C-alpha cells in the first residue's frame, strides 16, 4: 500500500515539474511589466493586501465568488487591471468589452472600489497574484496520505480490545474444560475407594435441573423478581403519561441542527430571534433561511439544488409557510418565558434542550415536568450582578447563609407559572 | 404455580400495552394525562393544528370540530400568526419609527442616518454579544470575513479591510437592515436598537474607531424620549 502511494507521488512530481516549467516560461513571456517584480518582499506585501481586501471573493487558481486571479495581467494590460481594481464600475462603464463580459458572467455582481490602495500596494498585489502561493499537487497528495494514515491509526485500539475479549473467553472455556476433567477424574478415583453410605451418596449424586426448578426457594425468587420488574415498568409507564421526553417528530424539511449549529457554528439566536425578547424562541421564517440559501443550493461538492433546499425555494416562491412540527409542547396550563431564562437568567440553550448542536433530528431532551422545573428553581442561583432589579432582594436576603436562589424570590409559587 | 405464572404473564402483557401507548418517542407524542388542559383554547401563534377531526373523541365544542383544532380560517394559510395591518406603525418606548430608505439608497443612508444610541461600555458589551450571534457566522469573530458559514457562501466582506474601514455608521446600519450584494437583509431578525449597538461595536472594536461618527445625539432623527402609553 505504502509503496504504491509513493509511486503515485513520484509520477505526480514529474508532472508538476513539467507544468511548473511551462508556467515559468509563460509568465516570463507575458508579465514583462517591470513594476510587477517577482521578489519575496513584494509577494509577501501583496499577500497582506490580498488577504485584507480580495480573499473574500477571489482565489488565485479557482473560481469563487469572483474569477480566479492568476494570470490577470496576462489577459489584460497591467494599467487596465490596476484601474479595474481601483474602480471597477468606471472601467465597465467605459465600455471595456472584456470586463463588461466578466461582469455579466458573474451575475452583474459589482466589485467594490479600492481607491485607497496605493500604486505600490497594487504592484505588490499583482506580484502576489502572479507568483505567490503556487499550489504543488504533489504536496496536496502527500498531506492527503498523511491524513489517511492518522485515520487508520485511530482504529487500532478497538481492534485490540476485541482481541483481548476473545482471548479471555477462550481462557475461561479452557478453565471450564479442565475443571470438568478434574471432577470426572476425582469421581472415578473416589468410586474405587471404600466409602460409607453417606459419602457414597454424596459422590454419586446426580445434578437434577428439574428439582431445582420445582424448589420453593427458586419459585419465590423468580416470582419476586417478576413482580418487581412488572411494578417498575408499570410505574415508569404511568410516569411517562403526559411527558413527551424523547418526542422527535419528522419535520417537513430534513433540517440538520448538527450541520448548522454544530459544524457551521451558527448561533441559536441567529434563527430563533425571539429567544431574548419574548415568550417564544420562534421558528425562523423562510427569509432567514434565504440569507444563506440564496447562495448555497446544495451540500459542498454536490451539483444542482438539493431537494430539501428546494422546499425553501418553493415556500418562498409560492408565499406558503413551511409547516414545521412543534417539538416542545408545554401544556397550556403552564406559562414559560424564554427571555426571562435566557436574557435575564443567562441560561445556556443546551441546559434544557440538550446537545442540539449534535442532533440530526431534534427531539425533546428534558422531561419538562413540574418536578424538573422546580428542581432547577431550587438549585439555581440568580445572576444578580449588574441587574438593579435584584438590588433590594439581595439586601433583604443578606442575612441568610445561602446564596440567593430562584426559590427565594417566589420561584416555587404556584402563580408564577400557573394562572 | 401455574396460576401465578399466568397472572405474571398477563401482567407483563398489560404493562407492555400500557407502555406502548403512553411513552413518547420518534413521531409518537405519547399519551396525554389531561388533554383538555394541555391544548390552548385561544389561538396559539406557534401551535397550529389544521386537522379538524383531531381530538373529536372528547370534543365539547359548539362548532362540532375536534377539541385540538387550532387554526384561524380568516388568515392566509389558516395561520394563527397575523401580519400587522398594512400602513400601521408599530410604536414602543424607544420610539423607533419604521426605516423608510429603500435597499438601493445606501449612500443616502450613509450621509443622513445617524446613530441614536449613545456609546457606552454597556452598549459595546451588548454589541459584541449581538455581533457574535448575528454577524460572526459569516464575518468571523474578529470581522475578517472568515466565519464558518461565510466560507461556504463566499464573498463575505472583511470588515477590517480598506474598503469598509471608513464607511459611515449609517451605511453599516443600512446594510444590516436591507442587505447588500451577497448579504441578506437582517432587518427582520435584529431590533433597530440592537442594530445600532452592532454598528457601535463594529466601528469601535473591529475597525478601531476609524470613521466613527462624532456623537451628535441632538441631531438624531429618531427621538429617544419615552412615548406615552396609549
């Protein structure tokens, strides 16, 4: 496996060398403008300018929001390129066919003007665009290989574990067989000896399974166990009446919190906008989805529009709401307010909703029973710092040894939640 | 013994049936203890039940529909949520009036719209939290356009970059509210006051105070005085 991989590397190396050779010849032939110098300082300075101003829309060798930049000065004169960077609108307005075509190709997306860039900045930038960060395919292959090695390295311990378990089971079986042999040998030996009646009976007694089954002790133990299990399941079952813990309904769109909140680290509040200002956290309307999904139409590396994302587009086009299924159905007899807990109390979303950032399908994590609420109200200290509302309450509570908790300011009163 | 066993088996079977009925999981909501106290009689904005037969087994409704039916037939799509009446103006104690500039009037906004929120340490702290919640996803925690979702979208502005560093505060407020280029409009997600706090944070902390507006509270177009309750 390893030797094969290194062979590929060698072949690619030759390939790259050839490509690099032609690239060098090519750039020397075209970028003859003396102001775009291939010096390390110019390239380094240009990289800073590029990262600050261009990186968001351009890559050197790849199409991104805007076109790939390498070779820009081969395609057009250095003067024109500089002019375009400084004020793209003016160049397009002047009727330059090449740039007008580019503008159209990239959906009439105008590049912001960069009048503040000095001529030195521009020269350095163009130097970086021409000569900076040349991608070496062989290096890319090498890093990919290294990643693979790490991945296989991670799997070894679990294989060891199964091996150890198998060996242990084999050893135990061997011991069992040896013990059986010892018993049979001992019985044979004792039967040859002169024994009195009781000893003889003891040695030659047979193991009767049925007798044990019919014994009183066994029946009592089994009955007790069965009764206990039935009672436990019945009580558990009764306690789960009216508790929707674990409810994880299928949603109209297979939206993954693991991807959005987990991998992409989008804050909960970005979509659940009501969580700090109102009773409900709110379900985002389709226009919030469209902030990103105007541009993102499928998972990375997949072509076309994903059927799930298509459902957002259908909802927006037809002005028809997406009918999400409500997961947390707090009974109407209890009042709960998100902003009081999240904004005032400073409680993390995950405290009640569990590891949402790992859930593909969201389910109800907590029981949402009254006992669960009260338990938290008994234990939770109030974040009084910097909140003048609590000043007098803190003062009144200052005689007590314990910290000011929710229960101390009426967190256990019926009418706090039931009215 | 046989009788005990039979009883035990029966007990097991019964509990099995009970458990199957009441425990929630997957698409099953489980059994409700007092359904008539669980379901709202009034229209619930985030609980819409369009099936007229749901809960008909215990219904005492005069219109003959199921107990759980909760939809407003007078709204589009039978929604319980209602959009505000056209041409009405929402008022609150901060007195913010609707933002009237159109999406393309970004230059007008930069010249005329001023930040009504006074710059204090608390405002900057709030602004930072708001920036992390609403902006860092794309613009990155330091505003350098390197947020995780921003990398997927592409073309996210580097707020510390030269093209953005000198922009007037009204411009930033306008872009948050109405969107620009590849950025969507965030006016529906963030309250006007919070948007101004974000503007303060971006100007002071991310762009190091460059191009920040001189505090001219008197000139503010928006009144910060408390509006008397109706």
